[in-house]
C-alpha cells in the first residue's frame, strides 16, 4: 500500500488515458476516479487503470449513490464500490451531498431542501454507506442554482449533516465561489463557518461566467483567479489537504493541466511557508 503524501492530484478520465500513462513520476501526487466508471471495466482501459494504480495512489469520488434520494440505497453498487476501494487501497472516498435518481438515474446532481427533515434523511443514508464501506466518507458541497426550500442556510445545512452523520467534508472551492456569487453570500465567511476538523480534501475546477450574478459550474475551463485566491484562504484555514484538479471536457494539453496541478502545490507551499515564518 502506497503512503505517498497526497497533496495535488488530477481527475482520472478515460479521454486522458494515453497522456496519464505517459506521466513522469511525481507529475501528480495522486489520481481521482469515479469508481462507477471503472467497476468491471476490462480491455485496454481496465489494464490502463491497473498500471496507473501501480504508479499513483487513487482517490475515489462517487457519482451514483444518490445520498439524498428517496429510493433505497443501491446495495449491489455499494458492495462493488467497497471491493473497488479495497482492491486499489483507496484512502479517500467521497460522494455528493445531493440526489441523482428517482425511478432511474437523472444524470444530474440535484440540491436537497435545507430542512431538519432533509438533514435526518441524508445523514441516515450516509451512516448506512459508512457501515457498508466500514469507513468514514466525505460529502461534497455541490453547486446549485435553485433550492427546493431553505429553512436554514447552506452553511447551516452542511454543518448539521456533518454532525448528524459523523462524516467528513470534501470542500469544493469552486462550488463555494459559484454559489456565493449566485446566491449572494460571502465566500470567505462560508469557509470560516465550516468545521476545520471535518475537511479532508478539496476540489478545484473551472466555471463559466454567464452574467455578473450567474456563474455556471462547468469543469470545462481553467480555474479562475478568484477561485485560486479563495483556495489560498481555504488552505490557510484547513491546512494542506489532498486537492484535485477536475476537468471533464474541453481538455487542454496535458502540459496545461499539469501547470494547474503545479499551481495547487505552489499555493499549498506558500501557505506552509507563511505559517513557518509567522
């Protein structure tokens, strides 16, 4: 089992497989994949995954558990995920604080109402997942554009779920920035309100500026300067956490992606240096 520090990583996408297989040692600290996209995959892609897992630690970010959904959890999928993360010695497993199914997969991450009932419902399901996987998982704060109902703030809702489920938080910094712009709250104040001990990883991604008050989380562009600044603030508060650069389409060259991964390391190192001389 690898014990390499996991500071700056890149999303493992099939479209990037040739370039990922050609990476030099140390180009990234780890790779993150969605297990649903790789469970049972054979052939060249399956062999490529095995080769990459031998060279880089893997983290997993789930897509399909639908933690906030009303249908029973998919126990077959959960068992497959458990076997996957055991096989590849996955240290970090996360899922979205949302739902994505209702009599079928909706192929989107839909927001939950910010209510006490929703806190109890999703927390119970997170605890079930943790029982099956025999590990604490991290939930990710999602981007959303309309909310079903808000009896509490997004921050209050996330904090309540973390406490009720006794789980961890994968902090998506871009989603905080996007939501802050779209819903009119202070992104820095949001970070300050999150419990430090719960944050065990971070995500960075690009978004599209549709209008001054409408940002669209796309994962199809470079990380914006404002998000890099917010990431530095997140590192100052939560320390150096495993951080993944997410890119899902409109891929640039691998050199450009690795430059963003290198910038993650730079920001992390600057925060460490600042703490040392403080």
